[in-house]
C-alpha cells in the first residue's frame, strides 16, 4: 500500500493539463484548456481543464475530478495504479506499506487480466531475445523485415515457443489462475488440459493509450495453409478490438505535433514506418474503421491520412469506414502505394527520406480521390454516371462543416461535369432525409410511459426545498473560492470613530450562519461547511486543493462542480472590444452579502411555508395565535433581508 507521504508528493507534482494532454487534444481558452470529452459522444468541445485548480470538468456529461480521477475513469485504473502511473511520469519514488490479505482480495478481474498480460509480454519478449528457438525463428523473421534491436525492444515484440503448453505451465507455476488464462485467451483448454493459444508464433503486444497491454496479435511462420496467418486475443473485459488502434501509445505525441494521423492496415506497417521516422501512424488491425476508433483519433487531430496498398477493390471496400470519418468532421486524405506494395514493403525497399517524400507527394483528399476512382469505371455510361453522382453526393452530405461541403461540391462539379446547383439539390435532399429520420428516432425514443402521479408532484414545498439547496451550494461555493480573501467593512474603533477594516470572507459567513443557528440541509454542503467551520475555529485556511483531493468522493465531486466555470472570457476579447468585465473577486463584498441574504431569504421562505402548514392543521385558537405571531416575525425578518438585498443590487 502506498504511504500517505508519497500520495501527497504525487498530488503536488501532478499537473492535470499534462496528464490529460497525453490522452485528449486540448486548446487554450482563456485561463483554461478545452477539448472533446473522452467520456461521451460530442462534436462541440465541452470538456474543460483548469491547470490553476488542478481539475477537469465536462459540461456535457458532468464528469469531473483531478488527474487521478481522470486516469481511473479513462484508463480503468484502480486508485493505486493511477498513483503509480503518475509517480512514474513525475519520477517520484514510491514508499509502500505491505498489502494486507484483505487488500489483495480487492483486486478486480480487470487488474488480474492486466497483470497477466504484462507477465505474458515479458515472457514472450524474453523467449525471443534469449531462447535458442526464439533467436533462430523469431529474431530471424524480424530481421528479414528489417527491424533492428531498438525497434524490437521499443514495441516489446516477442515469440511463443512451439511446445504445447510452455507458457501456460510457466504462468500457473507463477501463481496465475487457469480462469484468467482462459479469459485472456492466452491459453485454451482441451480435455481439461491447458495449451498455449499463440504457440510457435511471433508476438505483437497490443497496448492502450497509456501503454498497458490489452492483448496480443500473433503471426505464424508455418507455411501450412490450414493455419491462419494472424490470430488475435479474443475480446475480454479489457480488450475491445473496435475501440483499439495498434500503435496509438507510441504515436499519440507525434500525431499532436504533426496534426495528422496516418492509418495503415497491419502491425508490420506501423513498425516499419516508425523505423523510417514516421511515428504518427496507427493500424486498424485489418478491420474496417469503427466510430470508437475515429473518436480516439479525433482527440489528437482532425486530419487523417489513410495508407492503402495498390488495390482499388480493397479501397472501395473501405469506403464505408471512410464515410464514418467524414461524418465525424475529420479531414481525410488517401495515399495509394504502387501496385503490389504496402507501407511495410515500401519501407523495406526504399530509404526513409524516399518514404516520407512519397507519402507527402501522393496524399489526395478523399472526395476527389473517390470521384476519380469511380469515374474510371463509369466511362460514358449515363446510368453508371448517375449512380456515381449519388454515391459522391452521399459522401459529401456527411461532412458537417458548411464551408468544406461547398468546396467539395465545387470540385466535384468540375470533375463530374455537372452543375453545382444539381449537386447542391441532391445533397440537401440527402441531408433533409437524414435530419427527419433522426428526428423520428428521437421522437420514438422519447415516447416513454407516462410518469406516475408521485413523480409529477412538484408542489410549493418541493420547489422551496430545491431553491434552498441551490442557495446553499452557492454559499458554499463562495466560501471555497474566496474563503482566504478579505473584504473591507465599516467598523468603529476604540474612540468610537468610524473606520474601515479587513474581514475574512469565510469568517463572515461561518459566524453569520452560526449566530442564526442555521444547519445546512444538503448533506454534502453541510459536511463542507462543518470542515470550514472547524478550520475557522482553529484559525486555519483550507485550500481548494484540500477539497479537490478529498478522500470523501461526494465532497470532492461537489467541490469540482461548484468551482468549475463553463465560461472563461478571453483577455484578447476584452481588449479587442474595449470592454472590461468585472470578475467576482472585484465585486466580492457585494457578492458575499448578496449570496448570504439570498440564502437567508430562501430559508425564511421555507420556514414561513412550514409554519403556515402547521397553522392550517392546528384546531385550537390559542395555538393559531402563536403561529400567527411566528408568521409575522418570520415575514418581518424576510422583509429586512429583502430590503438589504435590494440595496446591494441597486448599488
């Protein structure tokens, strides 16, 4: 177990923008950074990262937290794993206490599979480099493909010996469970006996964005036709083929710096291109691109270049996947390698500089490429040409950006020798049809059974309770955000002369609430208030960071929700428009009392409502008189705060 001292060092060192920036493409927006949320499907960025506060918040799906929360949510790390990742990233030495038996039992199924895969990768890599069979078969194969030792080590390539159950026995002897060996598909079972799935094959470890081993691709070196050339790990709790791109861990930084992602078909393409100095490349591993894979790329760039071997039939089969990329708003280019060559072959037969030059000179935008390719097939056949126009119109209609759509319509109008207005008409018809279809689906989805009478009851009492909670949260937000600030208040000195003195914001609010003997109704707000009160009693200041990293998950999440601002006005915008917008800190005195009085008015509204309800239920006249007195007293107090609030607002 990691010591508290080490945890504190990790939290102090971790920079949320650096950690999240490894997984999400972020752009500066005012004091914060903005990007597409990795946790839900969106096209307009609503995912905000605040470096100054050390937190992230998505205003679309509501997820928020610190660097550790992000890793736990995004990479499915346990809390200790997230801490270890950050410790490694920031070169912090981990001090640990020994794990108890109870702690060991809490390891999840996913953790067990990740650990087993990591163990397997080390085994395969060691067998490749050190065993006689690995050197004779595996190393020989990789050298034939032109891979040097540095590349073999970088990608963690390996070899699984040809014996029936070498790895399975080794794993069992090292304490790994039979059940996990089967679930990870590293082993299979026949007549209750385990045998190695990847025996006699070279191994390509498949990693996620952070470098964890999710599964393996394995290539046979046998010439037997009955044996499949490549096999992959089966889908498991940690390996979902449709969500993974081979090489993304090694490519992500280069994709961002080059603002482009090359997509090839197989493992060897990626490795050969890396060795040629082209690192912003991933592979779809022989499958059509999926929406999840495209979204993964869109976190880092809006530009995609697909690398195909010289087979037009193969490209046409990939058209549907390419249309998905267009639909996500990404720019797509195509590079077609010479007939009979794929990226791997081309890299082996040409110098690195020639490979780069070829790719740069032969990248064509997809719409133009598709139009030219299909035009070759139509010839002068008018029926085929009409079909081609519909095919191209379907692809252009997917492009969400109006300007990009217009440019492609102009290009295709020239290539197809057809009037622009006819293309516009066809494309608008397609887009209208899709729009109405989506509307229809949405209407059907919303056609749910009527709510029960119980859920429809929104009487005054419920509304009042909700209003009080809103005001409580606003009060706590001010205490968290500005509790260490002072505001200037009028006072009287020892000589009974008026003076202006600084007074702490948190102290003002805590003492005012305490004097009126008010308890906050929202449980989490009340927890935070009590912590702030205790700190106030000890004359201590609790920082935002204390609550952002709080051990109580509810307190942490509420703090993040309260202190995350969706809108950040750019200083450039202010200067460009010659408009200076006052921020909260500049108006702090006004805001503190406005929020405080507003909160008290809401509390009084609820008390008045409760009192009137009891008065209606009371039969005795004497008791009713007491309720009437209470009603007047509460309303007088409310009027006082209403007047004070009005004065503050008018000022």
